[in-house]
C-alpha cells in the first residue's frame, strides 16, 4: 500500500454530501462524477475504501506523474497528490513548475521549464537537479512553497464564491501545513 494514498484516505474520511460543495456526494475523497467515470454505479455511500484507493491511485497518483515525483521526494509528491484530490491534478503541477522556475536563481542554477501542467522528462529532470543542489532544506522550502500556492488557491475560491467560506477553515486546517 502507498503511504501517500493511505494518508489521503484517512484525511478525506468517509461519505460527505454537503449541498454547498460543487463536487456533490463524495466518499473517501472521490466525487460521484469521478466514481462514475470508473464505472461505479451504486450509491456513493457504498463506495468502498479499496475502490476509492484504486481510483486515487490511477487518477491522482499514476496519471499525473506524482508516483514518479515520489521517487525523488515523498513529501513533495504528497503535497501535489493531496492538492490534486481536492482541486484537480492540473493546478498543483502548474504550481510545481512555476516554483521550480522562480527558485532557479534567474536561470543561473538551471533553465526555466515550460509551465504546461504536465509532469514530463523536463519537469522531472529539473526537480531532480533542484533537489540535488538544494538538498533536504530545498525540499522543505519547495513543500512550503506548494502550500503557499494551495492556500492562495483556497482564498481565491472563497473570495469568488461565498459558499466556499463553509469549507475554507477546514481546507486550511487540514490541507495547508
């Protein structure tokens, strides 16, 4: 079992259906729409932990490339995956790429990479180089940076849609550290 996915399942908990949540009925962090894409046809209350795990693994770990990131840094992979479960895969990858670009000391450490929301060979090579040069401290700084982006995202959501004020305290408490 993957430690990151296990921790996300614990964090997400079980069934929730808050009428203010645009995602609708959710179980183990899996929205009804996502479950349906995976062929789940029953009531969302019946989605098992193992079914949720399989969906998390495919959609939020393997497909976006966070599994590959984990080979370099489990803590960065966790931040990316956790944010992706909550807001989708695209934006956390953009944050990673943007932060890598601004942490390159005006391209003295390495060249900027394309910010395309996809973890490919260039993003992986750049992350590996960044971690090699900056070490454990650099890893911790990058995790903080990703958390800053995630917090700013939640603030923006709550400012754009007052109904999201229902969730922002919990998002900040549980998701941004």
